[in-house]
C-alpha cells in the first residue's frame, strides 16, 4: 500500500534538517517525511567529531585565497564563502528568536579564526592576503601579526620551543565561531518532530521511481525488521551525504550523468591532556604542503562539544571505497556507470598529486603523525593525543571535455522539473547549508519562491543583497545576529584568547 506525502527528505543531517525547517515555516500545510538509515540524528558528516566544526567563513582557510602566478592574492572565493556563511548565521539568529532553535551556546560559540604560516615566502603571501581582505567589510577587524612576542601571547601552546629564526606570521580574526553541527541538527529535528514531521530512523531508502504524474515513489526498507514501505512524494530531497550520489543515480535523472565520487576518509589527533587544551583557544589553519591538495590543510582546532572545550589536530587522510563512515566496501564500485568511467579515469591521471598525498598519508606511522604536528606544536608529545577516525568525504568528480575534474566543494543537483534534488560534495558544506537550501527552493519551486520571498526576508534580511557591497546592512545584521546568538566576546584575560562564556575545559 503506497502512502502519500508532499515532501520526502532523505538523511537526518544538517542539510535535510535545514530544508525541512525552511519548508515548515514557508508552507506549514505541506506534509513532510524524513528517512534516516541509522538509528541516530546527524550520524555522519554532521556529527561534531566527524567534521572540523569550523563554521567555514573563509576567515582563516588559506585555500580560499590562493596566490596567483603574478604574486597577487585572489580573495573572490573567500568573499563568496563568507557571504554565504552570513546567510546561515542570519537564519540561525531568526530561528533562535522565534523558538525554532533553543540555547545558541549549545551549537555556536565565538572562537578566534587564525591563519598561520612560517618561512619568508609564506609570510610575504600572508601579508598580501591581509592587505587584500582587510578592506572588505566582511573581514573587518582582521589583524596581521608577525612579532614573536605577540605570537607567544596569543598562542602560547604553539610558541613553546619555537625557533623564531624561521619567520612566522598570523592573520587573526575575532569574528570566528565554532559550530557543533550535530547539536544544531538535533535542535532543528526536534522542531520538525514537534511540528508534525514524521522522522523515521532505521529506514533506508532503496530506490526512487518516477511516476507518470511527475511524483516519486520512494521505496524504503526498515533496517530493524526488514519490512518495506513505499511513500509517494511530490518532491524528494537527497541529503544523504556520501550516499547522495548513488541515490541520485538510481533516480535516473539526466542531470546526474557524468558525475562520480572520490571517497576520502579522515583522521585527527585529539588532545587528552586538559592542561594543553587550556593553553589554546583558537582555530589555527596553516598551508597545505607543496603538491598536496587543499583538503590536506593542517589545523589546530579548538572545538566546543556538549559544553566542553576540546582540541584536535589534523587532518590525516586515508582511503576506503566506502561512501559513508558506516557504509559498505562496495559503495565506490557500485557507483560506476558508463557515463562516469571516463571522468573517473581522467581524474586518476590529472590528480597525481592527490594520489601521491594519499599514499604518503597511508604509509605514515603514528610517530610520523605526531612529527607532522610539530609544525604547530614544537614540543608535541604523542602521549597527550589519541588518533580518532573522522567522517567520510565523497569529493565530486565532474565531466570536463573528454575527461573529468575533481571539485573540492559542494554542488546542488536538481532535476529539470524540480521534482528531485540532492547535494554532492564536502567543504564548505554545512557552514553554507542555508544558502544551499535556498538554492534548492529557488530551483525546485520557482512558482512558490516569489510568494515565499517576504517570509524568507524575515529569516534572512540580506536575501538577494551582497553584504560585501552594503556595509551598512552588514553592520546591522551582524550586530543583530551577534546579540541573538549570544556571540558577544568577553574581554581577554591574561593576554590569551578567552574561552567562550559558559564553556568548560575538558
């Protein structure tokens, strides 16, 4: 017997939760059903230990501001990502004020975002990056620091034992945040469940069948009982992380042809010494090694999870053919199609640097991993750290010419008729979830979108406006969202970056 619903959301992660929350407020009379294959909310990429939790806003991530052959620094991508993060921040502020979300400190906290380099050439690059960004409204207040005394005052853990004959420099921003996307997702799901949305855990979507009337039959298996059900929906969103690719392939839409996925797993060293955690309160991002891909950018990262401050360093890449951390070893091979074989093989030839990097990471010993960390913590001791396996990322391979290209970003794939859409890719991912889901709404509901616009502007006051070109509006929404999300920073104590109010050290 086929059940009926207006909307099916596949996956209980931040993307589906965000889209569900938007639709619930825009169209409260629509019925919504969410399916999650596991028995928990936000179990994969949205889990706090499965992602860096940075709140990607390009304040510190150097791969978003590359140096060009002529020596100049291109900040266009950094500005674009920051613009999109501001959209998320405004939506979360509105959601807190309207009761959709609860206590903000449970999912977002102020943390300094810092870019770190060493070596004369890199210091020169970071100075140019600062000069290019400091004049933009979205990067207001960024500092350039290149003196050992100030470095040691702000980053004492990284200063101990450092040889300053090797020049150092920082770009420092106090406007950064740490985000626990797991907690944020759970708050959104609590809102959805309380508003009548059916959230079915232990329910794996097996197939998507297009019907003659344009709707979709979503075939679901109960992972506990083995029972099957079929739900007919007018619209389907595939927010299933790494499994979005195979599910979109099963839908048969032409827009997914030529796409493939390259799975990369990640590991981090997590600090187990509370004394070290106390000495570092910042997200510090460095530069990827020469020849290494952007996904390898090292960072020493303060996290705030369930009210406790933690510290991790990484990432260390690994490889497995699984498309999810809890996936199957056959995932990659089952995704191979006649239309994506050539792009996959093409990437294997053109991305030799990535292949070399992955091999070197796989061969790296535990002691070698600690040695890598010494660039950030000169006196690192392996006894203070434990190795954890983080999330699985499926990078996009897109057809280009007769071959393919590896894209390190996110992409919304939508059918021409707007009846089904999904999200592929990884970073900046969750941080830009609201702008990504607004893109889904605009592309899949063009008729309704115009009617929804006034309501959407209540949620996101800057909708349709570039804040980087409207400093007055940016200041207004920044002050409002800072207050609503309780992100006012306390004054530094003792010269070190303060731990956010209400956050305990591990």
